[in-house]
C-alpha cells in the first residue's frame, strides 16, 4: 500500500482523532493525516495518529550539575539573595530539559525549583503536565502533583495524583493509571495504587492494580510486571479463564521469570474445576552452541473430569464409574525436552523427548483448548552426528508412542548407527551408505508378541555414478549393490534364550542384490507472450530405467519359524505420487530390497516470467512401465496382481502462482484399468494486500484392495474431505473469518467455526463459535459410529491489549494452524 493510499484510508477511519493543527492537543497527539511520511510508515496497524514531540533537545548536553539554567519570564524578583521568583510565561532550559510554567521559585541554596500553575516538563521522549512540581536542578529528579504524562515512543500515557521522576531510570505514579489507547478513545486502562515505569529497562510494575475496560473494572491483580517496549520482563502475566464440559471452569496464572538474556522460565499453576490443580513449567535456554526447551506438567489425584457419554453409559448400566473414568484418583503428568546443538560446529546433536502418563493425557487435560488438532504420536528421539568433507557419521535412538493404541507399532530403534560417504571426481560420484540398527520391543505394545522377532539389521548401499550435465540436458548411468543382513531372535524367548520348538529357518538371513539405473532428461525452451507479459516455457522430458535383481525373501517373510510374521521393523509402502516415478524403491525403511525391471517416463513444462525469473506454472505427468511385475512384497499373503500392475497409474502434478495473490497446487493419480481417479489432492490459496485470505484444500483417496501401495486396507471406503477457510476484512478494523472441514464419505462435519475480529491501535478482540469432533479414538469409535455426544461446542474470545498483554491467544493459534496464509499475515502484522 502506498503512503498516499494509506493516508486516504486513515483519514476516513480516524476522523474522530483529527485536529486542525499540530499544537491543538495538549499531549502532543498528531492525527495520521498530518504525520510526515517517515512517521506514517512507522505507524502501527489500526492507529489513527502518533505522539510527536515538537521539542528537540540539544545534542551532546553536559551533565545537569554542570549545565547552567537559561531563564525567560515576564517578571522576576529576588528575596534575601537566596530565592528567585519568576512569573508570567516562565521558560527554563537546562541541557535536555525544558520547563514551562506561569510561576517558578528557585532556591539557590538548596538548588530546588518549585513550579506552580500550568506546568509542562519536556525531555527526550517524555512530556509531563502538572499543577504543581518540585525539581532538583542538578539532577533529573522531580516530584509532580496532579500530573499527566506521555512516553512518545511506547505510546504509554496516563495520569497520577503524584508522579515522581528519578532521572531516566524510573517514573513512579501514586494513585495513577495508564493506557496505550488513543486520546478520547480509551478501551482499556490500568489503574493502581502504585505504578512504576522503568523506561531504560523497558518494564513497569503495578501494585493493587485493576484492569478497566470501558471504565468497568474486570480484573484485580495484587502485583504485576508488564512490558514497556519489546523486551521480556519477569513477573505475573495476565491470567486466563475458560470453561469446558470435561474440565469445568479453568483458571491459569502464568508467572514469567526472565533469568538472563539467554535464559527464561514460565511457571503456570492451573486450576481445573473437575480435575484438580495442575502445575505446568517451561524452561528455555539459548547459547551459541545449544537451544534447549524443557517443559513438564503434573496433576495429582485426578478427579476424573466429566464426560456426557460416560454419564449416559453409567446411568444405563453399560459401564461402572471406574470403567467410565479410568484415571480418577491417578497422578497424571507430561515431560518434554527439545534441544538442538552444534549450530556452529560439524558436530551436531538433537533431542526430541516427550512422555506422558497415559495416552489420553493430551486429550483430557487440553480439552478446554480450542486447538484440538491433537498429536497422533509422541517421540523419544536423540541423535548425534558429525560431518566431514566426505563422510557423515551419526548415532541415534528412537521410540514412537502412538496415542491411538490400535496404531501402535511394536519396535524401537536402539541404537541406529550410520556412516555415509560421498566422493566426487569430476563427473564421477561414489556413494557408500552403511546403516546398522538394533530393534527391540516397546514397553507399551499391547498386542501379542509371540509371532514377532527382534534383533539387529545391517544395510549397505554402494553406488558408482557418472553424472554428466549440460545446459540442454543430463544423463546419469549408475551401478550399485545393496545388502541386507540380520541377527534375530524370538521376541518372547525364555530367560535361557532358547527358541520355541517350531521349525527354525534361520536366525541370520541375508540378501545381496545388484542394481543399475539410467537417468536422462532434456531441456527445451521457447519464448512467448501471454496477456501482455513475456514468458519462457520449458519442456522437460525425462526417462528413468531401473533394474534390480530378484532375491528370494522367504527367510525374511518367515525368519525363525512357521509362526513368525514377516519382518517389517520400520518398513511400509510409500504412498505413490509423481515424485515416486524416479525412486529406486517402493518401500520406506530397510527390510526389503526391490526387484525391478522398469522404465519411468515423465514430462514437465514450466512457464517462467521473462522479467522476474519467477516460476508461474508447472505441469507434470508420468507413468511407470514394468517389464517384469514386482515379486517382492511387504506381506507375501497380499501379493499385488502381476499383470494388472505392469503399468502404474498415471501420476500428475500442478503448481501455479497465477498472480502474486493466487496460488494453486495439486496431485492426482488416474487408474487406466478402472478408468477412475485413485487419489487427488488440491490446495488453493488467495492472499492480497488488503489481508483477505481464502484457502481451500481437498483430499480424495480411493481405498481399493489389491494394489501395490496398500494391498490390504482395513477399510475399503474412500477418504473424501474438503476444508474451506476464509479471513475477510470488512473495514479497516472489522474482519470476518470462518472454516468448514467436511467428510463426504460419512456425511459428517469434522470442524466448523465462524467468528469476527476487531482490531485497532489500542486492542484486538476475536470472538468465535466452534463445533468440532472430539472423541476418544481408543474407545473403538470410528467415523461411522459418531453421534451427537462426540461433538464439542463452544464460544471463545481472545483479547489483546496492545502495549500491555494478551488475555488468551487460543483463537489466533487455531487460525494459524487451520487457515492457510494466516500465520504469514500475523508475522507481517507484527
């Protein structure tokens, strides 16, 4: 938005705050239309003006005790040689200080200055007006009665029956109030028996404070610390209040501790009416080597909460109270550690550790949070790595806990070691990948383990490639060999380590598979013009031939005895899309080595702006043709049909930046055998300079049994969901937002909300109504069994008092996570 356009908008919105000339307002308030261009550019969003001081203090001023006082007055008189009385338009200048009054008395012996009638005190960034004042001329200390003040830069202004100023270090207000709202439009005000502002340290304190909104007291705080500027300060933060069906009334009082510039902590006692008192804490530390975040929470003797469906089941006799509220009387907790290290070193570390007392902790304890996009899993992960010129070396350990216990996978990696080498000589490239992993059972695996095995796995992948590239194309022939070997034992072996008596095949199966590939592509360009704009269109055909010898996987399908399940420690099928056309495996993990004799063909065309070089549109289409159908499967009982899958589905992709406002991306798979879409996804995003946002996401996945991507799905019904969201400013201050997430397969609303936002220079408030699906996935519920009791409904409010604090940001957090483009809008807004 240009400055002239901004002026026109502000002039229309801020007419209430306009003045006819710059000196008309007694506290230096200047309306937006009269601001100079540089001040207008710095004007915060929604503001109708700024505090601009007409006073410019002299540069390089000497200390006050060494600075003479320059006096101007209509009349002056002396008394006994000790007191000088000045009257009528009195003006005193002393270094950076300017005093204006109608009457002043200077005691030359005590060097005190007594001012009366219409007093104005100006210093850099500060204006004080008062009825009476006493100042010490050799310092910057002052005491003023019935004072009004403004700090120009921070926009804080207020009044006090008594204001004490101690140099540049402190402003102390007795029986005072302050606000950052604009004159004559004060939405909120903080009143206190004692207020202290520390401009140099950028914080303030308040004793016996009450927050008033529209002159109505809404909150009492015995003591609080608040920011004056952007720096963090220790003290009580604003408490938050909320209600929910399961937890009842909830009150949280965060306490912030700014330990050091690189270290802080937040402690938050939370009272949950129907569960008890929860203690929450977070510690953060940042150094040149490590970034650490430690957090935890503890709830002693859970009261159980409340569940509508559970109460109905208890009343009908289907459940006892102990079954309906399994955590009643239990201690519940969460611990979390996130750390990254080695930002300036070749040696790097990473820790991502989270554990909870039970799988329902997040759902139960955070049920009052409007963001119920709950995590599906928790990680216990730690890694250390070292990168040299040719080798990457590392070690890690990982355990994943799925909160839906039916999805829990049995294995953890402890440890995983790797050594990966890269050597380049001209166009030649040698790759040497070595991975060793030990797999063991996780403690919280709930299903039988008698068919499972545990043990060690070693994967190697050695390749030699000639990577030759030109401006018009490339060719990359490559040869390599993959190996896979195990040392295994039965998962439920007895203490002696003896194997079950069933027929034993092998405890150390191994495979060696040679592979070869040829990757080649061409680049064509042409210049064109569309809609008056010049563009470059590319055409990029690509062929990728891949051969991998077949090795019998029988010893991996049944590694120890006839009752063992196929080994699949960390291996799954990769979801097929355009990117998978040029991969050398259909699997994630290292428990299978593909057999392949196939040719992938793909073509991409791009439209690139000739002026900016920005890609505006990219279209891709491709397919895999298998000369020999694959024989290696994840499970031999679900082998894909050989002839049907000689040809893969057609894979397509689109990415478009049609304008600076409009973006589109999508993927699709088309099954030529059944003449139907297998899957499709599309995302449309619109954002303009007026902060209008529109996002649309569509996902479709046809779950058909028997394909090589998912041979045996649990549910043959399709995934068919639409997610639409919008944020639309109606005026410069008012905006509307809404979202609808709908499942067409089960004809269900998954998440729906609508609300409005009001935003001006003084405060921002968001109001939202929401209805969302929030049932326990561990209860056996599926979408087809959803009832009205599985929905939560509520009204929510966020209030941000600009220059003071935010009272909850739950609605803003939800918008950032569910509405494409909103997080970027907030970053720009700040």
